[in-house]
């Protein structure tokens, strides 16, 4: 049988007094020192030390911990059904191709294969067979594609729940929860939902347990190991966000920081005064959400529009302007976090002082589920960014049908000293009409003119309908393992990702100090709108000193 060319699992040799560099080589984020302690068994808790026996010797987390890697656990469960009918999903998963873990995954991810089988010989035989399968796959691929992977693959011979230390205890505790009444979630007329078997789970870059989640490429399809390749890139994203926040000093104004079950919040905060706001050129929204449920069906269910809006009329908030948008993930335990660039909308905040915002994380009528939400404005002066001085909302979206293109032209007059003008669009398509799947999955486009000059037609940065369009963006912050149809690409958005503002420089077509005109039309490909809904906030923003 083929074997992987790897030395027995052991810690990396280093001089006794040599401190590792604070950054990680070739991957984003800062190095995180191993934390001693008892840890816990909830998702998000510290993963304490463990030692697992593998085909290549003992694997001890503290000895292998570099502060730059993540660990993804891939588990075989024998058929646990009381009345088996049809093929067992665990067999289909184990037999799926493991090579995409190497070709699609992040190079700083360890994959740890385990089994829940009670028989020691059966476990060893299973691990030897998996190691041979992977070795054969590596042998027929270019060396540069698989270099360095041998030391990141671990084949555990202990039974999952009998691994010494936190790993075995964590798995045992979760399985006890899963099979208990406390592990059920009431979905109303859909019945009670049991927590899923932990075919995969992980330890992230911060030494925390993560749930992993579903490995189905599309809802209703069998789970595959390939989908576990996306966990590593996501953990790298999370590390990069934390490192960036630490490296970029900013004035932080917190809008929300609490455990919530409601979906809509109006918050009045105090910004720096006008003199201080005049110096700010960069605004990021730091959005962090954590679902504490152990059963994913206790998390929010759907891919909803979430956003932050500025209230123009104070706490009444009847008149408001959207400044940032993201889409909530399907049924995903654990944490997601993003920094959303909202710098153009500093133009609306220059007065500073007492300011009211509205935060929405889904419709108010949605089934209430708990989450820990922290949303903050980060105000800073980068020094090399243009300063937004004025903004007017020109167009909004709506039903993408026959009446969509009836909008009147919009006129605006920027000051004579404006040195840059942009169209800024927060744009996403929703709905699935028969025949064309508009506007979530269809090729809807958006055409503008400025003073009669055609602006390049706006198209989705990712092709809608691609099988892995959103999964491939896990490194940008899409949480993998969602219990929904999260992986395929949408028009302008992904479940669990910010909807980045599209900024178009139209300075050459604008006459500062004079009235200018913008027109807008929506298109389905090159044709008229076909159905669905367009969520659009289109602004004209001008910049100056």
C-alpha cells in the first residue's frame, strides 16, 4: 500500500530560547500563543490540550501548536439508526474524494481523521485505507500542488470519544447533548429538529472549538469531504480581521453589544464633534455575530438582508439612509465577523455629536433566535484616502418587473471645489421567479448615464449560479458549513458576507458647481427586467478637502 512520506508526529524543533515571529508565514493574521487551561465544550470555548494516538505516533495539540494553524476533524460514524433504511450517509461521506481537502483548502490547515467504531482493528484498518487513498491521489498530482501536506494529515487510531484530553471529552459531551431532550429544537409545525452528528468540527486559529457544520454541496445532495476544505480559509479570514483591527488605531463607536433575539434595533450614540469628524477619511463597520446554540437549528434560519442605516430624523427613524449591508447565513453556529468599508457615507456624518442609527438583522416577524451581536463604527484617518464631503441618495430598487424602469432622472449640484465624484451602489438581487430565477440567481445589470454619458454597465462581480461561487469566498468571510444552500454563487451577494459598496468614479462627466443629471435603468442581461426584487441604495457622493 502507498504511504505518506512523513516523520512521526512531533513538535517542530526550535532553539529553546527562540521566540517565534509575531506574524505567520504566508497566511494572514497574527500568531496566537497556545493557551493552557481547562477549556470548555461549547462552540467558541477554549480547546484544551489533548493527545491522540495516530498511525504515525502521538499527536499532542500543545506540541504541534504553531499559533498559525487550524485543525479540522473528519469523523466516520457507523450506522447509528435504530431502523436502517437505504444507504448510510456516513459511508457515502467517508468514501467521497478527500483530495479536494488538499487542493482547495488552506495550506495551514491540519486534517485529523477519526472513527467512532468501537473495534480497534476496524479503526486502524479504516485509517490505513484512508491514508493509502490520499497517498495515491498525491502521487499522481504535481508536487507543487501537494507539497507540505504529509505533516498536516493525521490518522487517529483511538476511538473518537476515547482520545485523551479535550478532544475525546468534547466529542462525548456533544454526543450526550445530541441524544438528549435538550438537543432538540422546536421548529413549530415542522416538528422537533435533532442536533446533527458531528461528522466534522474544528479548532480555529484562536484555539476555539468551531462546529464545522453541513458538508452538503447543495441542499439534498450527499455530504462530501470536499466541502470541509473551506473551513481553513474562513478561519484565516477571522484571524485577518482580528489582526487588522489590532493594527489600525481607530475611534470606536459601539452601536450594539449584547445577546439579542430581536431583529431590529434603533440606537442613539455620540460621534466625535464636527472638528474631529472633519479629519476622518475612513469608516469601517465592525460587524460580529455569534450564535451560541449547540444545535444549528437554534440559530437564525434564512439568508436575510441585514444592514445599518442612518436615521435622518432621530429616534423616530422614519427617514433613513443605508450605509452598510450584509446577508445573514443559514443556520450557522459560532462566530462570523467582517469589516465593511462605508467610507463614502462619512459625508452624512460630518456634523458629529448625537446620531441615531437603525440596525436590522432580518425581518421583525422572523422566529426569534439568540445571538451575540457586536456592531461598531470604526473612525480613522488613513491619510491617503479621499474625504467624502457630501452625499445624496439618487435611486432605490424595488420589484424588478415591467414598471421598474420608470424612475425619473436625478439631479444634483456638487460644490465648485469638489475634486472627485462617485456613484456608490449598495446592490443585491433577491427572489426566484419561474423560468429565470431572478433576481437572486439571474444576470441582472444596471446602467447609468451622467449628463448623457454612458457609464460602464454594472454587472455582478461573481457569476450568478456557479456551483461554488460563494464557497470559494470563504476566505473573504463566507461561513462554511451552513445548513442551507450556501455554496452556489448569487447575483452580487453570498449568504454570510457583506454586500460591498460598488464605487464608480464619474468625476470626468460631472460639472462641479452646476446642476448635473443621472439616469438609471435595470436590465435582465441585455433585456428588460424579468422579475424578482432589487435591493438598491444608489448615491452620488462627492469628495474634497
